[in-house]
C-alpha cells in the first residue's frame, strides 16, 4: 500500500526571527537617521537653545518609548498603534490610528529622501538647488519602490552594522568637537549665555522655541518601527522592551550631545541656511583637524542612512496595510501578494507613488519661495505621528482597566489606584504624562504649521470616506470590533 505523504501546514503569517540586536537595528536605523535632517530645522527656530528644544522633545520620546514597550510586548502583532487602539476602543479608532501611521510612513519616505540628496550635495554642490534636490529625491524613491516591488530586502545585519558605524561616527564628532574646540576655547561653558528664552534678542522668543520643539519631534520619528516588527520578534515580551529602551537611551544621549556640540561649532544661522539639508557635514567640516576627512565620511554615511530611513517608510507602510487588511479596516487588495515576486506590490506602489508626489508637491512649493520642503513634510509627519502617540498612551490607560487578564511581560511603573463604584481602577502616571505632553505638542503643531494642518485634515477625511464605504459595503460595524481571524506568527529558533 502506498504511503501517504504528510503535508506540513502552510504558515500564512509572519515568522519570528528578530532578536534584540536586529530589533535595535530596525529602531535605530529609523530613529537614528532623524538627527541628520532635523538639526538644521530646529536651529532655524530655536537658535542656540536647540539642545533644550531637542531635550523637551526627548521627554515626550522617552515616555512614548515606555508606552510602546508595554503595548508591543502585550500585543505582539504587526499594526502598532492600530492594534493597541483596536484592543482599547474598537475598529473605528483603530482605523484612525492606523491611517495616521500610514501618513507617517508616506512622509517618512519623502522626508528622508531629501537629506539623502542633501548629503550627496557635499560632493556635487548643484544638488543643493531646490529643483535638483527634489528631482534627486524622487529618483531615489522610484528606485526604492522598484527594489521593494521585486523583492530585494534590506539585511538586518547590514542595517545593524550601519547603525554601529553611525553611532561611532557621531561619538567621534562629539569627542573631536569637545576636545579640539569647545573645551579649550571655553565655548561650551559660555553656551548658556548665548540665548535667552522669551526675548527677541538674543532669543529665541517663546513662539520660536515652541516651533523648534515641534520640529525637534521629527528627530525622533520612527519609534513605531520597533512596534511594527513585534510580529517578527523572538520572545517578544522580553526582547521588545529591551530593544526599545536601548534605542531610546542611545538616541536621546547622542541627540543631546550632537546638538550641543553643533550649535557651538557652527552658528545656528549658518547651520540652518548654508547646511540646512546636510547639517552634520557642516559641523564636521568646521573641525580644525581632519575636519574635511570626517565631513566626507559623514556625508556618505548621512546619505546612506537617509536612504535606509526612506526605505523604512516603504517597508513600514506594507506592514501597516498588512495588519489593517487582516483586521478588515481596509480592502484585502492592499495586502495582495505578487504571484512572482511575493511582495505586497499594490501597497508598495501606492505609497511609493504617494511619497514621490509628496516630494514633487513640496518641491514646487519650495520653488515658489513659500515653505522649505523639510519644514512642510516635518509638520505633516507630526500631525499624524502625534495623534498615534496620544492614542497609544490612552490605550495603555484603557486596557489596564478593561483587559486586566491579558499578561503584560513589561509594565510601566508608578500607578495611582482608586475605587469607584465598588470597582478598583488604575491610572498609570507616565502614560498619562506622555499623553498630555504629546497632545500639547500636537496642538502646537496644528497652531504653528498651517499647510501641514490643512493637508492633515484632507488625509483624515479621505481615509474616513474609504473606511466607512468599505465597512458598510461588507456589512461590518463602523466603530465596534469585527470578528476576524488573525494569523499567529511562527517562531524560528537561532
């Protein structure tokens, strides 16, 4: 008798392969690239108080990191804030969180493509011109879309190696700046006297400082990247909090030191004009010993890590759409896999084209001497990211009380417990503080960035129209959770 073959079940979900190092590389490659583009933007408004603006934004970033560490280890599935909002509120709010994150990824690709060209302009100055800067950025995005569509994936080991090189280079820049210039000249100790908050001179005024804080948040874009990889992480309950805290600590320390050294080596006015698209190249170039050599290296590294940041936006959008289609928040077509290349080509092409158009639009605005592309894209990013962060903080507070039986491998410390209507309630202090701070920065973004505000409203209205139409057509509730089967990721040892 012929022996029957035993077929292994086909695994449809994602595979858990990432450890702490791999997860850190994903987080740092995305977040760590922020300083390469945001330093000049913050210096434009905050002047010599740039380190303070970055420090205030760092508080919001650290609190958000804690929130994501708890939620992504508790709900280790792709989707990030959309997954957490679904657990706390239902599908309607979940869609808003996911859709705003889609805006983030769209803008991430666009905003990182610009400094990628900016750092290359160190070798070919005509690339600094607005037209060629925009054309170069669009060509980079077109290349990344093509590569992702045919399935050429970034290596986690390569990304980790590049992250280590980036950290080492920035430490070298900090050390050389302190040892060769700032400490011998005493400039570091006289720095507090170079600014006076709330004054026109030397400044910055309070409105300028607040705008600097809103743009400093762009430095920290990408904390969602670690959460998005939760479904591909081994022992998520332990690995995600470690990788998140490591990313938060390294990024915060380096950003504060780099900004402190930068504004004392290069006057903020020059940093935000001559070097606005490649600020770290300008800082390295100002060093008296071997500055030119370090500037060349920083320019190559800045372009490379900016391209990886742009690519992270394209990859992130496909992960997000994968999760949203699983939860039936968007049509399954967005998660469709190409028969030959085995990639979610529709989502890649859709969001890749969107990023290219966004760069083209911001370039046209820049040619009219209206708004700098990085300022426009930075404000648009914050409109989406900060809403997702506020919802994430609120999701911790809600699920601590409505989903108490769910095991939480990592819990944020410090909570207030009280009894109301004979039932005990818990109010986590740090997520509450994070919600208030990120909410306040979001209000500041809305108040100070008119074009970003208008485009953000258009994005929300367009998304809600698509969502409501899709849910009603498929007889699904608009606000409540629909019954869906979510694939369980498989762990791979080693």
